[in-house]
């Protein structure tokens, strides 16, 4: 497998494909060239047949779908670096957008996200997080599918209304915690959460694709609007990472990665992150390498990354840092200390002198050891720098292999419908059978039955029979959501005792 030329300095600097899943860091102040470096890496991975996912924060990464060569600065850099044979080409691209406006919709079910990440999303405190974990546990035990936000809101209300029935088994559930969760869900819904949570949920196999020429598909997630809700953005990326870990088999060391994920604005992932969640993120970053997945964090300063995560990033490209204040100067010194020293370079001084597109580079060698840091210019991209036109975007969407797969929202029967039917039945009948609120809720809570909905049950069935039959008919299709919540529900979704 041919190495990837990343930069040219006193020597040519190559990224070895077999070391690309050892993760990486692209850092530097605003305007120093981080985005172009990301684009260079992505298009080279694509050329190797490695699919890529990256968030488009500023809306200018879609140019990777078109051949470059129009930018005079690129032409000048090619001449300066003596890149004699430099053909321009675009990459196969699939566009995604949580809001379904600039790409195919991206959705996840509530159950797949799991309580730990949901707590981060809703900015809950420890006690409130414990109550939310309890809600997920009760839903699992009762066979209540949590697919969209109205499912979760109905289940939270259900647990709050009947909190006394859970006290013995789970501990107290305060009205204040239930209220905080509901307010958080209402706020999330107003920010577009109702569009992200639901079905059809994203099938990650649709991202891990190659085209007819064996090139890896570059998946671009529109994130300019998402940046207005940074918690949503960061939680989405963490969910994607965990789903990759959950889905992919162990493969060990490969000649090249199976998939590469770029986390732009990485400081948003770790800002105000609770310690339990950070511990899990560190675990996933460490373990996902064995699944053939490379993770590259893009941020302004290495100090944005927790030390235990930063220590796992073997391939590093550091663009210029500013040092106008004592705090900035300290940050420069800390960044310099993360590299393997080069006696020919004063790393601290160089970090403040680097030109746009120039960087300090240290990549892993064939033994997995970081190379001595070197000063070099990043090679220019072969694809277009900057965004594509609306017409070109529309053409990409129409030609996409997933065109029409995710566009239509599906609202099947789940927790909301079941609980709504049970509420109606508490004042009379449901499906022709007499029922009291305590009776039906007690059986759901205990996990004695697993239900999806009572709508399709025969009129002569009791409530318990109707729910049980519907569960039997649908378990094959819903097991992924109700039993295995994905990594966010199992690896990240442990329950706590509510208080």
C-alpha cells in the first residue's frame, strides 16, 4: 500500500496507511490552513478506497466533490513544492444533514442514543441523569419502544405520574427531576430534535461505501446550522463513533483503515463533559482502533483535547498558534512539548512563525513510533477549495446511492401510542377490556409483558394478552431498538438509582 504524501519540508513526509487508524490531530489557530489539511487527508483516504465522514462546519468542504486547479494559490504551491505530476480530481461524495435541508436526513432513535448521552444533550445534573436512566430502564423492562421524542416525553410523564409505584424497586423519583427532563426535551424539540430522533434511523453501512472505481465515499455532514446547538452537534458525533464501535467487528491491524472519522471543532466534544461520559469516550477512542476506524480531531489548540485522548493521537499536524498573551505563550509551550523533539528546530518559536499552509508534522513510522517533528508545507488538495453551487449540490443528492431512502419520516407505533391507549383505558376500557391504571401499569412496569401497541389487538383480548401478542409479532423487527440499544444504550447507557 503506497504511503500518502502529506507535506514537503527538508524531506517528504508520508502518512502510512497501516498507521492511519492510530488516530490523529490537526490543530492550529483560525485561518492557518486546518480545513485544507483536513481536505487533503480526506481525498487521499478516498483514493485508497477508505470511506470518510467529516462535518462541514463552515459550509466549504463540498468542493471536494469537484476537480480543483482553479485556485492560483494552489498552482503556486504546486510549483513551489515541485509537484510535477499533480492531476486534479474530485471524490465521490454523499451529503447528509440532520435537518434534511442540505443533504439526506440523519436520524437516530432515542433508544440508540441511550441515557448517558441524552443527559449530556439535555444538560442534566447527576440526580436528573439518574432519573433519566431509570426511565430508559423501565421502558426496556416494559417493552416500550423509544423511537422519537414524543415516545420519550410520554414515558417520562408516565414515570412521573406513577413515581410512587417505582419507589420500592428503584428509589425516589422527584417531581423536580421529571420537570427538568421535560423542559429539556421541549427545548431540544424546539431546536430541531424532533427531526433527528425517529425513523428510518441511519444505517451506518450506507456511509461505509466505495464507488465503482474503488474510491472511498466522502460523507459530508452539514454542520453550519448544527453549530447553533453545539451540544446536539457534539452528541451526534459521539453517537456516530459509538455506533461504529458497536457495529464493526474486531479486525486488528489492517493495511489501511476501514473508515475514518474527522471531528471538527473538537473542543465542543469535551467542553463541560461529565467525568463518566469522558471515561467512556476515552475507552471508545482507544478500542475503536481495533475495529479499523481512525479518528482525527480538528481543533485550535491541543489543550482542547483531554490528556488521555490526546495521548492516543499518533499522527499530528500542528499549524501556527498565536502567542499574544501569557496564557497563549503557555499554550504554545504545552503544544510544543507534545512532539518528539528535533534538535534542529526550536519548536516553541517555530509554532508562532508558521505561514498559512505550513505546519509542524510528526507521523507514525512503520514501528508505530512518532517521527521527529519537522517543519513542512502541506501539499495542496487535488479537489476544489470552497463550496459547490446549489445546482451541483442538488445533482449530488439526486445521484446519491441513498436517494429516497431517508427522506420520508416513518412514525410507527411505539411507547407514545401504547401509553396513550393505556391512559384512555384507565378511565374506562382499552380494546374492549376493562382496565385500571394501576393494573395495566403494574404489569408493564414489572416487565411481565413486552408490548408495542394495543391498536392491532383483537377486541376480545385482555390488555395483557393484546400487548403480549403485539410484542410477539414485532420482536423480530424491533429487537435492535428495544433490546440492543447500540453502544449508547449498552456501553454508554448504564442505569443509576433515581433520587
